[in-house]
């Protein structure tokens, strides 16, 4: 099913596949100038450094586990020089600050197991009016930015991979492996392309138009 939140879409598991012909691949990463940094000093995309940009929203409790998984990726790859930036698309900066305080107090956790979920990335920003997120969505010709989403930016400042995830399809479950893709980018290698081209949908009446290409993450 679809869950719509303002101008974002929280995705069902079948909608997370990243196709080989994603229009964002190879495009210059949008500027981060409009972001308000809530944790850490304001930064941009630095030449010569690999970046992982993690878009999230605090209220999506089902995806809190993704915050923990991204934190573990940061712990593993930060020593290799990878810059992680968590970007909130919540209502305002106070909402982000409240969520970070809740995390620090150990109150963000699995309701069933009690496992505490962290978001220990040193750089956390707020995307006011979702302006920056719109630029990332436009790069892939998406109607909206799926939440949560991760973007990998190579040392030349180009988008080389993006991955939407959900409560039911988490980072360790996507294919190709997100961690494997990141390792390739760090090594200066091309990412693995294994999902083929995005499916095409035919018009209901073939006499009224030709087949139209539809991105798997677009909103119908």
C-alpha cells in the first residue's frame, strides 16, 4: 500500500527495487546549501570524498530499525573516509531535536524486543520545506522522494546509487547489496547493475497513446 506524508512517500516492500537505468545515475549531486544542520557543522559535498546521504522521518516508527542499520554502516565505513549525512524531512528543526533527544535517552526502540535503535551519525540536517529532497527526487524523475532513502555520491560528486528501504525490506535484504555497492564506490569501481530496466506500463487504450515508462518508485 501507499502511505503519503506531505510530499514524501513511505514505500511498500515491492517498491524498493533500484533499476539499472535510473536517471539519477551519473548526475551531479544536488547542492546541500539549503539544509539546516541540527548536529555537526554545516557541510556540502566535498570533492575526493564518498558520501552517503540518508533521508529519514522521525515519526515513521517502523523504519527506526533502518536508523540503526545506517549507524552501523557509519561505524564501519567512516574510518575509510566516507561522509554520512542524515537528512530529516520532519516538520521543523524542533521536531528533529526532540527525536535526537529521544534517541539519546534510549527511548527509540523496538516495541516487541526492546532493542534500542540509534542514529549516531555526527551530521544530522533538516530539509526545510523539503526543498533539497525535491531535487533528489527530480534527478530520478520521481514524483516524490521515498522515505527512507539512501544516496551514494562518488568522489567526483556524482550520484552512483540510490536505495529506498522499508520496515519489511531493510538494508541487508535489498539486492544488489547496499553495503557491497558502497564498497565498490570506495574502491573506485562501478556499482553492480543487476535489476534490469524499469518496467514499462501500457496505456489502458493502446489507440490513445504509446506505452509509457513508469518508474517503480513513482506515485500513481
